[in-house]
């Protein structure tokens, strides 16, 4: 049986970052940069005032205090957005607003709270040493500086930085289109009522949401009955997708047609992966389209999507973070039995006094959809004998940023 | 000066969860449930097989082993999606596939790996005690069980659980529409080139992205010059929004028109909040529309949005998680000076051997957009003297799930 790492390596070898396209920064949230974003500009672009106050020559403020104010002549006003026409001469001060360019001749700003103004006289109640309240060009970003490296997903802060330095539009990889097909005679779609013996299909709603969260665009193919011709027809609709995800039909049962179809098409890999949940996973090329066959059990489908499908999507997006962050946590609450396959245990994370603790979401059988709910991490329990006890350290894959409801 | 908590309480008192609407589970990702989702069904709905194998009466397998197999008559097949027509009688076995309803009369399933079949004879190589490989009705969800409480944001797992139990469409609160306006003569919009003294506007791209991440719909109003008539005209466009966010114009400068406009309109609250960055924050009602006036400095705008704007949006969404999760972390790297206002310090989180550590993103002045980049937490440094040193514990607000690029 393959390890998860071996199976994933084989999957990932079939994926490359997709074509590069330009998108407006207004549409760039969650997209992944295809090239290093480098600033051609300094930020700030020019010396400007950090405060509302008076621009002056530092030497003119020497010795100023509330008891012995220095007096300067008010020579004009430097507002934000305009360059002051003129020069601050010895003995002069110019009214300046936050963000306004520092007028020529001035080398300091005294904030207005430390001044008094009467007519065209400005009284300085304190010294303003050279550089006081001035933001220098390039303090935030120097020209040529790397703003955001290729492979980083653009969040609000990255978008702000690119906008502030004029890196617009952004060069990103195209979003993958991921086709999703559930298979099985027993399944009824959203909004229909199951007949006796049938069940409500929940894997494709799950996968469509998870694919969206991963940064791709889901394409819903619905449900295929357990008949080879129906499966083939549905999958033919999906040939233009960047990835096909199926659920069900990859075990060893008599109706497990996905693996048969993949075998027909030549380039097939059908694996039993040494993991729990989710042992059977199929992967292969359906013509030119990669197909990842996930198990039908909801929890197995979710965990195998996490371990194989999401990394494929992140690779197509050109992300540096193909895998979920793995961090060390301390187990709390119930022991976890080890076994002969690596076990991915759904868990809640919390922090107690700086220590990251994890607690399982309860019973972990692979048909218990409720075990996924609210989970913020997958604990990785390696093969072995006995149990992992409370207090022991474990690696955890971070699934998202929410803490459990109870926290 | 108000504390952050006092100012936030005043803001939140103006917001209620918005109207309830039904959305398809296909469109429900990220929406917040308006009512408890309660299951009317059991999950599984019927007893079914956890394995491919043979359904039988447990008593018929008593004593079976590889050396002394018990022999049963193969009486038919129970496939997934169909109810077996008939009953398993003493001495009989029925072929059964994973997920198929357990036929009447049977009370156990022996997996096929522990059987041998020849013609219509099934040889049992092991015992199958009562209940073996059977999933009982309601094991995952009992009828009447609370699936997902009101106020929870729907992720893939919650969507799967609602789909599996037929809670479709989902009842959620309407998404808030949030108008975003930048103010200032010095600003040029995305795609234009600043003249000398002008700067590229980055607050509205930031806020639009952050508003989207918070679960609301941004409405971009562009930039208003520092003229009362222009500001009034732009804001009139936004009267139908659920919230107006402005940036700039709320300080004490001569051109800080947002606060003047709010004062005109009657119900105004203009505060200096005891925090860094972001001291000046304005809040008031523009007619019936709440307006939150954020400072113009990019970092101040970002942090005040986090502390006041995002909670207002989460309250309109009906979320139980109005605030970011706060967890305890241990400071690493550079000391952080305390001061006379609470300081929100941008930081990266990591886990070292189960301990959550935080490291600042570098220089923290409020015009340094680069200090926001990649930040995964805001450290909360309370008022005081001296510094917070490496090794000390601090509360941190979790901003998202990404680890720093370097991790």
C-alpha cells in the first residue's frame, strides 16, 4: 500500500500552474501571484508630513519652549495633494497638513498642538529637530523592493500594497475549473425526497464548497447511476475541466465503475493508500483530463479531497502553499487508538496559556458526517500500537481559522 | 478617551441581523444560519451495510472459522439504492454492497474477504456477531437533533450535513451591502498616475477585499475630493447601503469634512479611541444609514476596520462570532514598547513544539502598509510602562489561517 506522501507525489506530478492572466486589483482577492510583484516606485513617493502642523527649518526652532516661544512668519499653506509653490526661508513657517509634501527649504514639522497662531505669526512652543514628523521617501517601500513574491495568495494587505505602488493589474494564474460528479444508484440530489433504500447525496455539495474555498471554480455534473454508459456520458461533459473529482465507485464492489472506466482509458493508477479514513483512491487521465476518484463515504471523500484534491488545485493555482500548514499540538481529552494505517482525526484546536491543544470531534467512523463539523484541524496519528494519550504531542494540519463554537 | 470596548459597544448598538432569506445549499458557502438547523430525519435513515459482503443471521455464523467454515445458501443480492425484496431465512445469506439496506431477517454482515463463494453456496470463514458491519439508523444524526446552530457560518462540512439530512434551502441572513468611499485631494484611483504631491489610493481596495472576506458585499464609491458638496453627493449615492465606510477626513485637520458632515446630520459620535494605530474614529447615522469614518492612514484604516467595521458586518450577518478569536501567545524576537494607548501590533504566528509564538512584522508606524503584509494576528499590548519582552504572554487576535511565508 502506498503512503499518503507517495500517492500525493504521483497525483501532483500531473499538475502544473495554469496560464497567466491579468486581473484588476478589484478582482484579485484570493488569486495567486504568477510573478514576483516588484515596486517601480518609492513609498512614500515624496517626503511628507506625518501630522497637521507647521513646516519649518529645524534651526529656527532651536531653544523654543512654552515659556520662551520662537516666533516665525506664516508664509503659506501646504495642503495634501499639492506641491507648495515656493520655499520656506529662514524665519518662516508654512502651514502643513498630514500627507502633504514637505515644502522646499523645510526639514522639520512641528505639530499644531505645540504651536499658537496669531495673524501671520506662528509661535513655536517646542523644538522641532531635523526630520521631526517627516516621513521620508521609500520608508515603507524602496524602488526595486519585492512587494509580494510569486506564489502568494492575495489578501487585503497584499492588495493594498500593490495598489499603493501601482502594481495594477496583478498577474495571476487562471483559476482551475473542477468538475464534480457523484456516483451511485442510491443517491438523490438536493431538493428531492429519497425513496426507501435511497440516501441524500451530500458529497458534491461538500466538494463544490471545498473546491471554492481552495480557490477553484466548481462545475457540477450531478449524479451518475451505476451504469457504465451513464458514467461515460457524464464524464464526457467534463473533458474541458482542469480536474474531475468523482465520489464513489472506487472500492472493490461489483458496481465500482469509476476504476473500470479509468482502466479502459489507459493511464490509470488505482491505489489503496495507507490511511484512515479513505483507503481507496483512484487517479488517472481520462484522455487529457486528470480524474481523482474519491471514496463514497462522506468523511473519506472529505479527507481524501484535503490530502490529494486540494493540493492539486493549489499546484494549478501556482501557490507556494500546496499543503495545509502543519503545526505541533498537544492532545487533550480522549485517547486516540493507533492502528495499521495512518489516521487523520478531525479535531478542534484551542490555546490554553500559549499551548495549542486539540480535542477530537468525537466518534471518527467514516460515515459520520457530523464528525467533520466545526473541525479546525486534522490530527495526524502515525501507524503504531496502543494509543496516543492526553498530554502527548501530535502534528495537526490547520483547516481554517475558526475556533470551535464553544470557545 | 474611549476604550476600544466602549467605542465598539456604541457602534454595535446600531446594528441588527439583517432580513432572513432562503438560499440553495449550492450557494450557501460563507452564509450565516438565521435559525437553528434541526434534522427531521435520521442519518443514516435505515440500517445498512458498512462493507461489501454477505448479510445473514448472526446465529448462523456461530463457530465459523477458516478451518471449519459454516455454509449458507446464497439467496439473492441487496444492492445500494434498493430495498431487498424478501427476507433472510435461517441458513441463508444475501450478497450485500456497502450502503445497501440490511434485508429483513438479517442482523449481521460478514465482509467478503472472510467468505468464499461457490455457485449458490457461501462459506463463512469467521463469525459475524449480531450488529457486525451494520450502521444503525440515527448513528450519525438522530431525528430532532440540532445540526448547526443559528449564527454559525456555513462551511463545506456544515453544508454536507444539511444536504445529507434534507435541510435545503438554508435560512440565512441577507449579506450586508457596504459602501466604501475614500476622501482626500491627494488621492488618485487604481490605474491612474499620481501627479507630484499625489498618492495612489489603497484604502478602498483594502477595504473592499476585507469587506468581502468578512462576508459582505462591497459597493465602491471611489474617491471624494475635500469639498463638502462632493462628499455629500457621493454619500447620497450610498444611502441604500447597510453601512458606509469612509477613510480619511476624521482627524482634526482643516479638511476633515467627514466629521463635519456627520455633525450636520445630527446623530454623530466622533471619538478619539485609546488605541494605536487609529486614534480618531467617527461614527454616526447619515439619515438612516450608519457611517463609520476610518482614519486615512492605511494601517490605521485597516486596524480600525478590524476592530469596529468587521464586527458591525458580522452582527448584521447574525454571526455568533462577532469578534476575532483571541488566544494567548508567547512573544518571540523583538521587544514591544508599551505606551499610553493600547497598541495593536501586527504579527506572525507559529507553533514551536506546541507553544504558539508570535513575532512582530517589523516597524509599526501607521503609514507603513508593508507592516500589514502576511500578518496573521494582532497582538494586544495594553497601556503601561516599559516593554513586553520575548517570552512574555500576550493575547492575539487571529486574522486568518495562513502561516507566514517563511514557515
